[in-house]
């Protein structure tokens, strides 16, 4: 396992954003760092299995980045009207 993994629990999105920004600013970013928030499912997993699962998800997203819509771009409803 070549990734650094930071698992956060009990933090709201603003706190998570602060942690992520501080880590990215402070640590060497040439190595991948996986940031994760606990879920009901992840709390039941063994740490090794969780890290493996997170690593697989991380690699998938690196290989298949989500398509970002431009700001202000609205997707039309089935009837052709904007949402």
C-alpha cells in the first residue's frame, strides 16, 4: 500500500476542508494522499480492508475522473426546460 491515508471521523464538511487544505499545504504532495470520512459501513471494517477499499476507489477515480460541469451550466429536464 503506497498511499498515505487520512480517515476523519466526527467532522463537518468545513472542518474536513480545513484539514485537507492544511495537509496538502504542509506535506509532500508527490505521493498520493487519500482523504476519507467515516461512514456507517467503514466503521464496521477492519483497517486493512478499509485502506484497501479506499485505495481501489482512489485508483479508479484517478483513472476515471468525474466530468465536471462548467459553472452555471444547467442540464435540461426531459421536457427540455432548464432545471
